C-alpha cells in the first residue's frame, strides 16, 4: 500500500529530498559526535525511506499497537539511519536527541537499544542478531494469527522487516535463523539486504565470495535483486511483490554503495569514521541539498511526513474499529487475549498448592521442570516453547499440544533444530512481539553457543526463559565436552540475569514462578540429568534466592549449596552434628535473587559473625568468594570433568559426605 493523502501529489523530487535528508542527518550526527558509522546510512537511505514511507504499517501516536509492522535494523551500527527515520516520522526522537547521538545518557546510543528509544523494536549491534530476532517476531505473529484471527477479522497480519548487511550475512546465527524461517515458510518476514560488498577490512572478496541469493533460495526464501540501490521505484516494486507471497519469506538484495555520493564512495573508510566537514559539504552539493547547515530539515519534508503519517494513523484507526467489532463478536477470545497479557504475581503461584506437590520419590530436576511446564500449560494459555533438538532430554514438550510448523502455526511445541544461537535470539523476538511466554532449552554446556543472545535478553530487560539441563558432571559417560564447569559463573556474571539452580521439586516450581512473574529480567533454570531426592525443609522461600533449609541451635559452620549438592550438604550435616558440630544448611538456588533481598533478610540467612562457611557446588568456585570469604572453604569443580558413570564422577571429584566433613574440619 502506498501511503498518499487523497489529492496530494508527491513528486520524485520530494521523495528524493526526503532520502537525502536522511543521508544528511546521518552524516551530521556522526560528524558532531566524532564517532559512528556514516557509510551504511548513506547507502541504505533509499531502501529505508521507501519501506517506511510506502509500506511500514506504524503509527507514532500508538507506538505499542500490537499489529504494527516490525522493523529491525540488524546492521545496528547504522543507528544514525534509524534515528533519522524515527525523528522524521515523528516518534519521540527530537532534534536535540539527534544532536546528542552517542553521548552519555542520550536516547540515541551508539547502537539501537530497546527501551531507550521510542520506535526501536530490538537491541541490535552483534551482527545477525537482528535478523534472527525478526524470525522470532514473525513466528509469534503467525502463532497468534492462527490462535485469534477469524474470517473477516485479521487481528494479527503484520509484516516483519529486517535490514541486514554483508556482515550479517557472514555470521553463523543468520544461517541458523534463516534456515529455520525458510523451513517454517514465514511469508510475512521480508529481509532487505544492503549489498555493498564492503566490510571493515575492505572488499568482501577478502573473505566472502558466495551467491547469497542462491543461498537464500536454498533456505526456502523467494529472492529478488534490485541492481541500483538508488532506484526508489524498483525497490518499491520488489517490496510490493514480496508482500504478495505469504507462503515463503522474502529476501531482497539491493546493491548499494557505502558512503554514497561522497568522495569516499565505495570505500571501507566510510564504515566507522566521521566523513569530515569537507566531505559532508561535497555530499550535500552532490545531493543538491537545500542547505549546508548541519541538521537542516526542509519544511517541505516535514509537510510530506505529516501527510504520510495521516495515512498511517488512518490505517491504525481502521484496524482499531475492526478489533472493537472482534471484541463484541468473539468475547471469549478477547478475554483470553487480555488474560494472556496480564502480569502474573508470585502470590497466585503460592496459593495454588497443586503446583507444588511432587510426591516423595527421587526425580531429576529436568523431569520436575517438565511436570511444571505441563501443569502451567493447563493453567496459562500462552506458553510457547521448545528446544534445540533436545526435547526428550530437556523435558520441554507440552503434552497434548501439536508442533509449530509451516502447516500448523497453531502448534505450541517449537522445534529449533540444532541451532542454539539462533534459538535464543528467536526467543527474544517472541518475547518482544508480545502476548506469549516463550521458553527455549538446551544442555547447560551449550550456553556457550547461545550466550550472546542471552546477554541481549538482559540488556533489553525482557523476561526470556532458558531451560538448561544436564548441569554438571552428573551428565556422566558423555564426558567433559558435555559437562559444565565454568558456565554457572559465566551466567552469574551477567548483569540483569537470574540463574536459578533448584534442588528438588518445590525449588524447581519456585524457579518457574520467578520466570513466569518476571517482567524485566531473563531467567535460566539450571537442571540435573540425575535423580535428586525431595527434600524435607525445601520451601517456597527459594523464590528469595536463598533460605535456611536446615538449622541448628548453635551455629558452628554454614554449608551453602545449590541444586544437586543441597542433599549432599544435608547428609554431611547429619555426620557433623553427631560429632558435636552445629551446622546450618542454606540452599542458594539463585545468588541474584538473594542479593535483591533486604539486608535484614540476608543477614538472617547468612549472619556476618558466622565466618566458618563451606560452599558446595558442582561448578567453578569463582562465584562463591563473597559468601565464603577468607575463613571459609570449598567443595567445587575447578577442573574439567571426565567420562564415566555420574555417581563415580561425583565420588572421584570430591562430592562426598567424607570430603565435605573434611573441608569443614579444616576451618573449624
């Protein structure tokens, strides 16, 4: 749909002036900041303007419209481009914001950050992350459409667009996500590829010599080529055609020149450095720009934008009218949508005792998590999750639910294939779209594959959920390649991230309650392969991160443990107390949650004057120093594991009652 006000004639010159305004603003922003990436915005401006003006269904008066089109700048270093667009399209990005580009505390940071800048749909910067996140958004749209759309009422029919560059095309995550997108036939996903054949080091021929369009055809995309990245009509026609094929995602290669219309056109020198005032003057001369004044926007462009935005707002009002009719005609579906978007509270989980009963038999926490998933799925309608080809091992299948596929977008069980990196980004995209509570799963050792996207979950402050199983040497025979050691420390080091390692069924449910109620923090549930006992004294207080699971009248030593080692600590306590040593056992499934508690609560659990402490965990000792101090001791893993039966490995690596007792006696 071309957005043009009735009776309002737009000349090619006005379209071109708006493109050039985007170029000028982008160059001026980088120049004033003396930092940034001007080259790509100069080359991408025509495709970005064409998409935003003629196709992108957005409304700055209703920025959170659920059925808006999503635009993801996967090449996040071109942030000056999206800030220029947001400013011209009258989002809450002022000229002062434009002039504060890349300054501390500004709303226009060096790379686009979700939550900092109105209209930015996702944090991007790590190349390929944006396209992979867009795949998640497209999956969410298709699932919600299958769930809620009715004949004549397409509540969810938006498109998701990603603008990518050569660097994105080289990253492995892009291949993972694009392969899945093609397999799923995500017809409302459209990728615009700014193909300028330049990277930081020079020509892409140095390290990248493949036919990208043929690659995407093999993935299952419909592909297009626009030879001239300045040809607005050709770009527009390609996007129009792409939108008509709802059976396949679309990939539009648009050949551009980095640093277009400057003396450095086509050079890597324009990638990550200011152009310089002389080159900006030449740029503006070459564009016949109306003024050399920095940050100049012609009044005719402002008027042009207002006319376009009137049409976009009218499209929103049309949808809103339809949605109100939908609410009246399908009240139960609408009520379900409202319920799906309600913020949950810990109290409602605490009050439902059926969620907390796990019997008294030993069960692996991965299996307990599977039980919880299926209980939650009966109670909450918006779970949507799966694993990287490990559903049977991570216990993440929702029983009685079908698989999400090209032929069944209503399915709730996701199959990511062996694609951990893309899986995490896709999970982020599903969260960002809204209306769903996704989870993604793999073996804990493979967090090394997904960590960069989990980091973006934290940076964006979104409640992604990670199910990470096979958490220690308890993996056994598969050996050290599959036995996590350093991963707990790695995840705990990440700001705004909850790492939760439960000891039994009650604690596993507590971890899920935390994940389901979180609004700004991602949660990782770190779970065992091996069976663990249901513990006397385990408590809903696990939601506080740590609590006293077993106490004594006079405390001589505190044993602090997580996960599978809590039962070991309790067994060691029995032996020590027979020898007259008073032992408090603290279960600490989550350091982050414990640190969020009041000082009084933390002091009650770990009194400062009790300095004899032993940390017990089948992982690196590095994260335990603040709790153990100089007077404490450790029963931890600071070497790689080995291949053998899990119980043998625990014994060989010192996770025995005898060794815990010995470590206590070393400090008493």
